[in-house]
């Protein structure tokens, strides 16, 4: 029996992803392979490697349902490639200058080329999902294609809302949850749904697993919101307080604007890289227990997802145990918080 540790599966998937993407970036198309390799970190410049969380969730769930883990790699690659298309464009739209510990693609190669590479990755993801191997019956491949395309539209709808919300003075928590259920949680739910579809399960079971993924995705984003204010840069690999400085409408900020007039006053001031002001903003959030509420909400989504998952999957299987472990490790940052 081969090595089926999460580390080994991630490494095998990474090799699969790299080989297939590079094959589909013709060397005669000047700069394409170089830029794609740079974005994915295959040129060695990345200091905070991508976790490949979504493809691992898909592959481990598929294996937990009785399939061979490697058979899910093409669908997992399609999902990861689409996710990276959104990252390339998101960095441009948000003017994000760093990605995985190195300069974002657009800052190194310029906006026009970065947009084009993002478009290429989007098309490449569709190509990979539509050419799933014939080892899967045609009805499963068609269902997987429909699920994937629905997710693609959902993520872009979520990004539309995110950009529009940044122009608005205030939004509600419900509006925010709806937005992240599309922009962030949609690819998590699709990871689980695709695994169940390819394994041949009925629609009701697919729907239940997709709900697990949605809860995980919502918890993952709320955790990210928490770490964006109270995390440790050495662990997260990204600048702390950027969300407050840029006045990004995250769960803590939206809740703070509702519950603290002092926080509102500072929020409405001109954003400056003033550490004293940022410290005051954090203090006001903590004073009205926004820090605690953010932690509790992220943990609630995690607990709900893990409980549902253990009810749906055969817990005694090797890959189920690895999947549960992966979910646990994903939420270590908030589970270890006091």
C-alpha cells in the first residue's frame, strides 16, 4: 500500500497539477508558462505555500466514499485552477500587492497580462471539468459539469457583491453572510458535492454534503476575518490590521459598526496607517465583545460542519479519518485561541 498521508496526497496532487497545467501552457505562447508558474509558486519564489485545501477536501471525500483518491485529481485540479483565476483577478480588483508571501502577479507582470492569464486559467478550469475521464459514467460527468458551472457563476456573483458593498456606507451581517456564501463558501460546498456526484451518490446525499462544505467555507471566512485583525503575521503570512486600515467590510467591522459608536467614529475618519488609531479600533471592538463573537461564530460553523460530516461518512475508513483531521487542522488558528 502506498503512502496515503495527507502530506503525500497533497504532494502527489501538486505534481499532477503542475504537470497538467504546464502541458496546457504552450511554450510558444510567450510568457504564459512563466507567469502561471510564478503565480502557483513553482518558480520557488513563494514563501507561504498554498494549502490546496479545496482539492484535498474533494479528493479525500471521494476516497472516503469508496473511490480511488487519484481518480478525483482532475476534478480537483479544475476546482483549484478556477480558484486561482479568482485570486489573480481579485488581487487586481482589490489592488492586493502580496499573494502567498511574494508580489502578486499583476505587480510583477502588469495588469493587462495578469488579466489575460486569469482569463486563461478560467478557461483551462472549464476545459478540465468538461474532459473528465470516461471511467466516470456520462451522467456523472454531466452532473459534475453542471455543479462546477453553477459554482463558477456563484463565485463571480459573490465578487460582484463584494465590490459593490465596498462602495456602500453600511451593510448588514445577513448581507455579508450571503456574499461570503457565494464568494468563499461556494467552492467549499462544490468540493464536497463533486466528490459525491463522481462517487455516484443520489441528489439528496450530494445536497447534504454540499451543506457541510458551505458551513466549512463560512467558518473559514469568518476565521480569516478574525485573523485579519487579531492574528499573528508570522503564522498567517499576511499583514495584520490591513482589513481595518483599508476599511474592509468583514464580520468584525460590520458588527462593530452596529454596536460601537466609538468604532463608527474612527471608521468614518480618513484611513491612515496610524498604529494608535488601529489599536483604538481593536480596543473598541473588544469592548463590545466583537472579538469573542467572531471567534464563537467561526467555531460554531466548524462544529456544525464536523458533526454533519461524521454523520454522513463512514468514520472507520482510512480516508474519512484523514478528512476529519484536515478539517480540524484548518481551524487550528481559532481553536487554540482563548
